[in-house]
C-alpha cells in the first residue's frame, strides 16, 4: 500500500490526500470476494450503486452488510464481521470514515464516494478523483468503476425487476422532510385533478391523510406496492430512486437537491423545478433555509400540467 500526494483543490484550498491501491487491484483475481459496505448511507445512494454491483457480480463473489440489497434480491446480507478480499464503500458523508476503514480493513478498501468540503470525491484509487458535478450519480459510479477495475464499460443498465403496473394506479410518494416535499395543499388539489381523469391515487412514505395510504413494513413490500403503479409522482427521495430503477414513468419535483446528479435515468420520466438561484443547497449539508424552502412550493396546476406531459411522453415512447 502506498500513499500518494495528489490533492483535490477547491476555491484555491488543498483539501485532502488520497491513497493508491494499485498493487491490490492488479492482483485481485476473478472469483475473489468483494464486500459492499453500505449500512452508513441512505436508500437512494444504495439504489444508485446497484448497476456497479451487477457488473461486479460477473467476475467476483459479492456480498454486503446492507439489508437493502438483500430485500431487493441483489446481494446476500452478511454479518459485519464477514471478511472479504476487497471492501467497497458506496457513500459516506464524512471522508474521515475512510481513514478509519483503511486501517480496519488493512488497506483493502476502495471508497466510491465521500464528502469533502463541499465536493464529492472517490478515495482509494491511484489518486483521489472528484465526481463530475455535471453528471449523474449513476454515470459517475460507472466512470469510477472503469477506473478502479480497469474496464471500458460504456453503459451500465439501470433496471431491476418488480414492475407489475395496474392501469389507472397513480402513487404519490410524500416525504416527511420540508426541504423535500411540496405543500400539502398542492397534493390535495393535484389528487382531485388526477382523479377527475379516472385515476386512483394512493400515497406512500408519509401519510398526510389525503388518499388511501399504503403501509410497507419492509423494503420488499415497498418494491411490490410501488411496482403496481402506472405512474409515480414524488420528490427526490429513496422511494423515487426505487421507482426510477424499476422503470416507472415518474414526475419528480426537484428544488433543494441537484437534478444533474439525482435526476431520473428513466427516459419516460419528467422533472419539475422552480429553478431558484439558491438551489440546489442541500447536497452539501443540512441547510437552515431562511425562505421556507420556496424551491419546493410548486402549485397543483403546474404539477398537473407535468403529469399530463408525462402521460403524453409515455404514449409517444411506446
């Protein structure tokens, strides 16, 4: 294991040093075991990493410490003590965790994404490599996968099974977080507009009492119920990323988070945004918003027009 002197520069400041693990990857043979460490990150980031896992499974035995991958049928969950030949982290909010893991796993680790002073960066390569903020998380993961494993994959499929749509079924996924949801009044008005067209509206995630709410005790339950949707309407959340990777045509409202990084991969989906000059703000930490998250204050009429466009887009693509 060698230490390089490469640094990430932001606003003129040298930020962090990374490590080089060239000897490890040059000797890692097929059929060796890779353990994906994902317990410290959220549902959305884990879902966005599934395409890389599917590529790894073609050459290696892959396991994980996360129940998310097990419930979605992607990987078997193993105990925290289960050993592997290489460890990969999906995403951490604190780059200092990488140094802890580097020591814990005796250098046999590659960190695919950490946060460092307002930037995303990969640690554990020949040098640190900042994520391209103009590209999606999925595309950045593909580029880093190619770099780490010396591949030239041009495209990684972003799709898992489980979709079994019921005609006329629309799911609203409502986040309990103020910076990630539209006002309740907009949901109520939108529901009335959508139902006038003969659709049946259900809610997932947070129950605000506007429609029949579906309770999903497990992620497997969530996948099954979400898979019944003909259309999905929601905001940037783990549930939305699941709808995206399941191929559900989605209308997604963005405000506090980045469309470029987290926007839908599904070409049948549509994004709505107020595009305020202060947005996105949430990607680099918990922001104390002084204007009551106005970026998320979309009215029902605008959302309904987006829904109509979503339906027309689906018809054109099929």
